[in-house]
């Protein structure tokens, strides 16, 4: 072997021996969990990741309400938002059809979630269904939210929230009424 060939072979071998810096594809799911009425960030909300029907990870929001989770291609996910005093919601993210080598190193999914408190006597079975669904679309080569599903779910959720907000207002009026009556019943004593 000539000296020139040996010199060109040494850098090529050195490149093969260097640690590989190529990272695996991932989906970065992140957002902020807020309270429905105030928009305030919510602390202590559990974001539970279920991967192909198996619990995989749970993160809990800090005082700023932010969360982030990393998902892999090739799996079907449910992401649950839960706190004991709040109505639980979830989304479905189907990453099974993402190709082995996508066009980009990762997908970024910004998912903001609003939650609200339980109210006695209100059926919350609407939220047994996912509030959103996402899946990989080969036509656009990206992970997208299912807009048809959203369009069918959104009117039902809006009607539910209008009724829920009325019931909360009625409850608040009833709770405030006894104190207003008590104030009216108290009269200042006047001495003559």
C-alpha cells in the first residue's frame, strides 16, 4: 500500500471510530395546562403517557403549568391530563405510520390544555372520548391533528361548556345568596 493511500485511509478509519452523533427521530409534545375560567397555569396536573395501551410515563406540571414529553415513531399514544379535582381529558396521537426515516429529525407538537373542576350532578361522559386526535399523513408527510374529528367534537364541547358555565354561575349565586340575605337582615343599631 502506498503512503498516499495510507494517509487517506487513516482519517476514514478515525471517522468510523468516533462516537456516532446521529440521534433517533422523536416527537416533542409540550404545552401549558391552564384553568378554563381564568387562564391561570395549573400546578400538580398529571400528564400520563400511555403507549400502545401500557402506562409509560407520568409528568406533573410545576407552578407554571408547563409540561413536555418525548414520543417515538411506530406507536399509538394516549396522553391523559388529570388532577383529582378536575375533569380528566385526553388526546390520541397515532405515530404508527411515521416512516423509519422521516424528512426531519423530530416533530414539534404544541398542545395547550384547559381543565375545569367537577360539578355535582353534571355528566362529564363527553370527555370519555378524546378531545383531539393526531396521526401521520403520508400526503403531507407530517403528523397532523385530525381536523374532521375536531370539527365534529368541537360543537358538542362548546354546547357542553355553555351549560357547564351556566350551572357554575347558578351554584355561585346560590352560595352567595345566604351571605347577601344575612347582610340585609343585619341592621345597624341607632340610639336616640
